[in-house]
C-alpha cells in the first residue's frame, strides 16, 4: 500500500478537533513534504520522525513522501503529530499492517531515539476519543492525565517500538484506568474554623458561596481578608465530574505544572499579583493560552489589593463576569475559553490602610481616600454584590475567641441553599434574569416601599438594586424561607459598605 491514513487530534482551545494524517509514497527523487497548515514545530517533525524510525531499526522509504494533515485550514501546532506521522509512513511502506490502525487514534511527540514524549492537551483528546468510541494511544507520561476521564479506552506506550509491536499483535499496551486518580479529602483543604472572630465577614462568605455572589473585603492590613478568601473553595459544593473535566481540560492546555492533577475535583483558587497584565488575566498571546480567569473557572479568582491593579486591566473583567466566557480573536481564528468564576477582592480603606483605626495612625486626607477608592471603576464595583468591612480585632479578644464553625458544617448549609435555587429557578441567585427576579424576589407592598426609600437614600444604580434583591433572596434561602422578609433586606443592605462610604 502506498497510501495510509492515521487519525489524531489537534488542539483548539479546550476542543480537540480530529485530524487525519494522510501519507502517500510515490516514485521520484527521495523527498518529504508536509502540507496542511503546519506551524514550525510541526514542520520540524519530519526530521524527528526520520531519526526515530532509523534508530528503531525501521527502513525509511527512499521515495517521494507527501504528508497531508487534514483539514487543511486548521492550524497545526506542536509535536503531537509525530507518532501519527511515523505510523503513517510505516503503514504506507508496508512495515506495519494498515488495518491495525482502524479504530485507533495516536498522539505523542517522538525523540530522535524513538521514545514517546508527553504533549499538552491530552485530556481534551481523551474526552473526544471516548465520545468517538476510539482507542487512544498516548505517551506513558500522559497516562495520569488521561486517567481523569472515566469513559473510553486508553493505552500508554514508552516508545515507538512498543506501539508497532502492539499493532503487529505481538504485545499489549498498558491500559489506562480511572482508578489511578486520587481525590483530595476535605481535611487537606484550608478550613474556615481557622478563622477566629470576624462573624460578619464569615457570614458574608457563606452568603457569597450560597448564591455564587462576588464579594469585596474592605479593611486594614492583617485583619484576615486573604485568609477568609482562601477558605471559600472549601465551603463551595464539590465539583461534579463534568465541571472537574472542564476545569482540568483548561489546565491541560495551559502548560501549568503537572501538580494540577493532584487537585482533581478541588475548586481552583487563583490569586494573581496586582502587577499582572491584561493578557495574563484574560488570556491571549501569540499562541493563545488561557488566562487567570479561565484557570479559575468553576472556582475562585482572588484579587488582593484591588486598587493597585491597573484600571484598564480590571475593566477587561466586566464582560466575562456577565457572560462566563472569554473570546480571544486572531486574524485567522477565534478561541473561546470558559471563565465562570466567583470574584473575591480585597482592598484597604485608604492609601495607608488604617482609615478609621482607633489609634489615629491614619493621616490620609479625604481627597486621597476618595482618589484611592476611585481607582477601581464604578461599573466593575457594581458587578460585585457584597461589600464587607473586615475591622481589626484586638489581640486579647482574638485569643479569647472560640474556633468558628468548620468548613464542612457551613458547606452543608451552602449546598442546601443551592439545592433550593436549582429546584426553584435552575440557576444560582447571582444569575437571576429580570423575569426570574420579578417572580422569585417578590416583596410585600410595605417592604417594597421601604426598600425604594433606602435605595433612593443610597443612590444605588439599577444594577445595584437588582443585586441587593439577589442577596436578600440568598439570605432567605439560607433560612429556608419561601419569601423575602424585612430582616433579609436589612441584612442585605448591611453588605453594601461602599455605598455607605459614598454617602459619607
């Protein structure tokens, strides 16, 4: 046979579109041409493949070799096609049976000696192969990643010779099973019981988790803002397998350290530094990669020292906060990454951080404070539902404070509230549409009149008013109440600290 077809997969965002490697041998001067929109690393594969075949004691055909990567309009990147190209040449030259390739897909980079090297983005390939009911053959170093997919058949190999022996029926390849995945136990996560004092901040964290609301902590340095934020993943409901696979697929393609596999089914917690660029936050680059907001998908994005972030950088968060995704456009393609996360931010009340401290150490002027708080745009702050003060606690009181509730106890209340929301409107309260809000956040005539007066006094925007209703609905759900009462509205108003600052 002078024509062979081998199936593999490309990487396009967190998708893995199929690619057919077609190899044709014809008469003429010995040469090798590679077509199908290959990038530089793919073009170099012909040299890696040639050396790998010769070092594995295979014959490299002295013919005109044409290799087509189909579809031709899909950009091909990296060394992931090496194994498929090598097997295509062997099948076209009759050195392995072409029929043995049926029902299989192959992915892996080849070293010059024929060893299989790991490649990024194997998990999306594994998921797509499972749906296509194909057997995926991959490098042994990627086996742990493929094991995250509970469906499908995957086999790992250390080198090209093992793969060819398998295709000849001379040996079997190691099967990859989901049993190798270890889920992190709740005891290994940071626990909310470590936080002493700060009852209002703890309560706000629980409300944020129950309704998937965004939250801003405001307080001087050392009051526990970061400590509180880092406990949020532990009180959120555990990730479903579907959520975990989407999150893991993002990490699979993002060139993150391999330790991310140890965080299976743990909600991500990302805390970029305030010097992060817009590309680092939302993703992009010459070869587009996911940014921090996509790495936080299904979990928490924590922005400490919020006013220190560039205003231009923060404003790129506004659309993903509403849509739950980010679209990165290039001249020849656009890539969509999921980015549904909870935003938790922290800031000092003034430039020195000690505004309102009883010691009187703050000497910031009102103009300096106003300018500092104004560094974050109003439209972004409007998308943050809860604004909570985290005041300093005297050391003596802190030592006497008893341990708070554990994350496991709070998580049960959060899960119960979220179950109510899913049963009632099939979404979290933070995502209520106008029509749903009108139905599930209905108030009595007396409470409606009282709330309108409070809104007018605080000069809340329409979005701020709607978010206030969403918070009150979540508080009522935590109390397992079918309707919103005056007490729920009062508590919700207490979580709009910045609105009170503006009035002051």
